[in-house]
């Protein structure tokens, strides 16, 4: 049976779940649990305020009321609760001016991770190429390959603050290109793409008859000096764009596992038809619980004030250390730190666990452009002081490395 993996699809056979090796990614196997048990600050897990309680009162009350009523023991339809879809349609129109028909343009997913691969499923034939900006969310690179496609990494550069260069897309276009996969705002760089660059990317998609799948999980975390533009609202893109969203990030409700996808009804008809076979029904309790968050999302402002303080603290702290630098994030509750002058990013990740008792993400998982970088989730912990303390420990560990390198 040692060769049983040889019978798998190659992309699956290459996966490492940590059962026969020491997995490095915090979201693989039991890595996160082991680190928590060792007293390590888990600032590699994009879960707002983890591990502290943070459910808004009106969401908590809705969950309790739903349980008392008994209905959560039963399924909702695999396409999602009609009431929740109406609330999402109202919110999407308010945010972007897009008028969605709740019964034709929206499907509920059990989280946006599931939603992303489900969104791609109908499109990718063996050998089809999917363009993914680099750095990007690791699943964006893996998902096309799991579906039999080919991931084509499109570099973005620090000197551009990781904004898009359309010529990098143009030079990688082939007759096998099927899709552009975009995460906006970007995870891990914190970039929010401007209207101008999205219009250029939209023109590229339209000109070459490409599908665009957009991960907007962080859409509610854009800081006030930036504009959040939805690709689907750009003229000519509605008919070819699939947008995937979530309550996990901006609303801080990661554990509820509720996401949603919206698209033109011609596309959505296929998702409706495939839902029961691929994703099944999203938790009835979770859907009922999150509805009040759509009716009153004012609590997000409190979260954004916390994230704003933390990004500014991180920017001042880490940029004061020789050999360490970071850009001011435009969105998100994470920071993207350049440590290339201090050494190999994988080695620094291990060093921070032992020296600072802090777990961060190795930038290598986020693409070729991520080498020499770290992703730090500054949105962990409810209290700013706990987040600041972990960052202070990191800074002290960085200073020790900088001194060894002769940078101090």
C-alpha cells in the first residue's frame, strides 16, 4: 500500500497533511493546535481576535434564539436561506450599487474557501490556465491544479506597492488561458486595487474572453483612505465575473463558516444545479445567527479602529529595525514584513517560534514574490495590548538577528 498515492491525481498526491512529516503551515493538520498547546501566540491564523471571545451581542442572541426554536436541527436548501440572500442583496446594492436578484444571483457557501474552489469548478478543463497575481492567497495557486488546470503566476512588485502591471498579464497570455483569479483586497500584501488598474484588468479579460473569479473575503476591511471597487460593477464584467465573499474576515465570524457567491443568472444556474453534489447545505444555525450582522454591521467600525491602531503600531515598530521593513497596509488585519536582509524567511519563522513565542506565516507559501517575507496577523486578540506585546517580542528577536548580521 506504500504506493497507493500513485493512483491519485498528481496535485493531490503532492499534498502534505503533516501525518508523515512536520508540516510548516499553520492551517495544515494539527500544527495550530500543537503551537497553542506550547503557549505560542498564533499570529499566523487569519481569524480576527483569535482566541478571544468576540461575537457581537445581536449575533449571539440570534444564535441562542435559533437553537431554542429547534429549527437548526434541519437542513436549509443547498443554495442557501432565502432570507439571508435577501439581506446580502440589500447590502451589496448599498456597497456597490449592484442590484442582485436574491433568487437568481446569489448562493450561500459553507465558507469562502469552499466557495472559491466551487466557483472555479465548472470552468477548468485539464490544461486550462488560470492567471493568479503573486503574492496571493496560497489556495489560489493550488485550486486550479486540484481541478486539473495550470496555475500561471503573474508577479507584482514591492516597488509598485504590489499593485498590478497589466503588461505582466499580457506577456503570459496563451491560447490555453481561461481565467483570471483575483483576491481584492489582497491577502497577504494588504493592497486594495484601484479603479484604474481594475479597469485595465477588466479590459484584458473582455478582450481575451476570460472568466474572472474574485475573492472579496476582506472587502469590509479597507481603510478609509482607499476605495473598495468591485470587479463585477465595472462595465462589461458582470457577465463574466464570479464574486466570492464571507462573514469570516470583516465581520470576524470565521467559525460560523458562512460565505456567499454572486454572479449573472446564466452562471448561477449551473452553481444551483451543482450545489447539492459539491458543497451541500451551509449550517442552518450559522445562517440564522449571522442574519442580524447584515441588518446592523456597525460593529465593524470598532474592529477597523482596532486594526488601524495595530497596523500603525506595526509600521512604526518594524520599520525602526535595521534589515526589517513593511508597507502600510491598505486593508486587512495583517502586515507583510520584508525580512530578506535578516536571512531565509523559513528559518526566521522557526526562529520566532522559539525566540519570541510567536507563530507567523512564511511568505514562500504566498508565491515566488513572497520569498524573504512574513505575514503577521495583527488582528489576533481582542485587546490591543496583547497584540502589541507579541509584536514587541518579535521586534526584540529581529534586533538580535540584525545585530548578528552587523546591521546594528
